[in-house]
C-alpha cells in the first residue's frame, strides 16, 4: 500500500503480503565525501544566518567522527545550535550519510543491538503515537519482549544520558532508524492504514461523512414540508408560487448583501514578524499528485523556494499507485531528504482528501499545510502563517492563505477565474474572518495546527470539496479560522471542458457539504449559533441554489420581455411584484458579484482585468450549467473526482 523514502518511490506493503516492487534506486550505506556539502540549505531559499562556532561536538555527533569530515561536523553542530535541533538531523537532511550507516555507527558507539524489524505478528499499532514518540513498544509484536527506539533527534541524547547512568540497560532495548520504523508500521498495518484513509471518518464520525446515506428524524419534517408545499401549490398556485419566489428573493438578496458588505470591511494589515530559526516549529507540507508529471519539476522548485530551514520541513508527496508517469517524473528528480514519498491506497474513492488522509498518520510537524501540484506559494508563507497562529488563541486551528491566478494570457474563462479568486480570497474570506463566521476553506494553502486537524477527523475522502467541508466542521467543533496576507499563485483552467469539470466538482462537493451538515439542523444551529448558521445557509446552500435557479429566473424574465408582458397594464399587482422581485434579485446578484470582483482586483493590483465584470450574466449561465451537471453527477457518480489538468497554460511567474 504505502512506502516512502527520500528521492524515490516504492510500491509495496499490499495487505496480501506480496513482496515490494521497487520502482526506484535501491538504498545503500555509502558514506559520501562531505567536503562539498557544507551549505546544508542547498536548493532552499533560506535567509542567511550567523553561526557561532562549536568547539566541543555534541554527543549525537561523536559516533560519526570516523565517518564524516571534522569541518562538516563542526558546521552541523553550529547549525543545530542555531536551529535548536539535534545535530544528527542536520547530517540526515544534508544527505551526506545514509540512514543505515548512521544507525550502525550509533549501535556500535552505544553498544546496543539494531532491531531489523523483520515481519512478525503484531498487535494493534497506533501509528501516530509510535511516530510521535519514536518508540515501538515490545507488546506490539508477538514474541518480542524488548522495546525498539528510533535512534534519532532527541532520542539519541536521551539514550546516551540514560546509558551513562545505567550501562546495564544496554540489553533492555534495541534501536532502529525512523525510515525502518516507518516501513515496518506500513507493512504491519497496511490494511488498517488503507481502511482509515478510505473510510476512517465514516467509521469514527459517521454523521460528518458524505459516505453516510442515513438521515436523522428531521428527514420526516423535510418530507412533510415538501408534501404541504406540493398540495398548497396545487390548490393555490399563484399564492404559493409568489411565496416561494419571495423566499428565494430574500435568500439571494441577503447573499448579495453579505458580499457587498464584505467590500466595505477594510483589509487587516499584516505585520510580518522576524522569527529566529530556533523558534520555528517543524512544518509538514502535504502535496497530493495525480497525473501531474508535467508540473513535478516546477513543484519541487516552488517548494525548494520556501524560506524555511529544511531540517524543520517535512514534505510529503502523495502519489497514486498506478500513476506511473508521475512516479517516473518524481523518480527523475534527486529530491532533498526533507521530501518523503507516500503512495495512497487503491481502495475506496480516488480523491484528493483520501490521499491527504493517507499521509496524515505520518505527519511530523506541529503545523501542516496543503498545496496543489501547480501551486507557487510566496517563499515566506510558512513563516507568515506561523506568525498568524501565534497571534491567535488555542482555538485557532487553521490559517487560510490567499489564492491568485497567474496565467500569462487571459481568455474569457481565466479572466473570470482571476476576478472570482480576487473577490473571494482578497475580500470575502478576510471579511468572514473579521466577522467571526464559518469559513469554507479554499482547496489549497490551508495551514493547520496538526492536533485540531486530527481532533475533528481530518478530511472526508468521500467529499469532493473537502476544503469547504473541513472549514465548516472546524467551526462546528469550536475551532476558528484566520487569514494571512500571503499569496499562492495558481493556474486557472483555460479550456471550456476543463473549466466545466472543475466547476462541476466544486458544485457537487458544496451540495455534499450542505447535505452532510444539514442532517441535524438543530445541532448545527446549536454549534454555529444564529450568525454562523445563517452564514452557512448563504455561503454553501445559497451559492448552489443561486446557480440552479438563475437560468429559470433569467429565462422567465426574457420571455416576458420578448412578448411584451413584462409590465403590461393588464398584469395583476401580484404579477408586477413577482417580476419586480426577479429583476431586483438578478440585478442585486450581478451587482454584488461585480463589486466583489472589482474590490478584489483593486486590492490585488489587477484592475486591468476589470472589464470582465460586464459579462457576468453570461458567466452565470455557465455556472448554472455546471450546477445542474453537478446534480446529475451527484446522483450518478457521487464520489468521482473529475481531474483538472495542470501544466498547460503559460504563467507569469517562475517557481522559486
């Protein structure tokens, strides 16, 4: 199912117990010349730092003196002192010595045995606990009476200190490397990890999963309301039709008012803080890839441009087991040791959230961010997001960065995409944050505290807009979301077919999200409060409903205009009010969308694209087509992920 390793991909650990199939270079124990490896941040856009010279090597480097150059060891010690980490991590992330060679050196120096972690029967393994502590308890393997400890990082110092006091304890444990322990857990728990990635949320919190078809007692109330409406419509057509139209108009005008109000809320200035390298936490970066071979080199360049010490980066590239082109593209690059490859399981739906769940047990960072294949985040984004977390309280679980479009040549679709993103991420989402309302997250550049992310159950693998769903779920659990003024540049689909498939997926996922969270409306109301509940109705339900109803209103209005019935003298007063509501609703919707886009383009400095708002009525018809197609797709293929192809359009910015 899964396996990993820096710079290569293996497909292994199927539940059937078949042997691994290596699709990359094998591992060796060669110790390479270190004289050319002193710049331990090679390839990463770290700011310069002053290192004070360490004269006495820390204990974790002493076992390596016979294998590595003395100058490099002093460099590793000073860099570790600056970063506030164990010095062996500098050696590992520099790639100058293989993990197995380091493990052998520590075993010889400590006088302890290496656990080969051969396949034996295992008990229930808690992957998160094992990886967080670096300890495999003895009771987790049948017939094994000694625990196994990962000889890396702070564990190394603890082992040396412990054995100095209690030398007889050398026979009471064995050691291994983090890579070996990961591979063992992946082999031993392949079936459990695959099941959790595909069905974990359904099993732990079924009421929040889109895979759950059942509803609670409130479904009877919904059915009763539909029946009453149908009967009333039959016996009092005009009155019921007017009531429905008035309710829709009120909903859409409120939807428009929220967007217009967002334009009036000033943007919160971002004060970038300088963090010492020692204070920066370990940050995990999750990047799910599927059929993305064309953009892999640019992706690696963009991540390598992050201004963050690589010893504190934990980058997971998540691949599909049968995506051989992307696997080959990844294998063709000599990845930095901070990159790790995880292969998602083949069971369950093939979706981005399932791939993210597959990587979640292996996340090492206190914080984690999600990027897409075509993303080019600002080099300081991790630092800026961390600053925002420090400004918040313990309930702040997520920080959303801004997304923007950098296609070099605009057409009708990409220009609208640019305007939409500007309005959404530069105006609406920051306003929702200021108003303390639930935030439906963007699909990428979501920065999370790892603990709350796990606490709410992670991503829903059956929801095709897992971002919006997760944002609402965080709010329901009492967590908050903030925004940061840091941009990730993306590629917009320029072809109609690609645009339609992507927008269909979004609409389908919003419908899934609405249905899931409205299973128990009273509980949702209790968890979100009145303001949050109404915001959810407008942001999720209102957006889809507006797209579905828009062509009906537009066609009706055009019909009346064409046949001269728009405001004819023979029209009844209720007909005049109905048509006035339609005109007001359409005009209000167009105006709100135009103002939101214009405000966003102005803040983004892209006002030259403002001409596109003139064509909003035409664009809305396309959105309606995507919404109705989404309804059909929800019924016919609810969990199918319609892939957006990247690496096609020319872009303004080069990665890095």
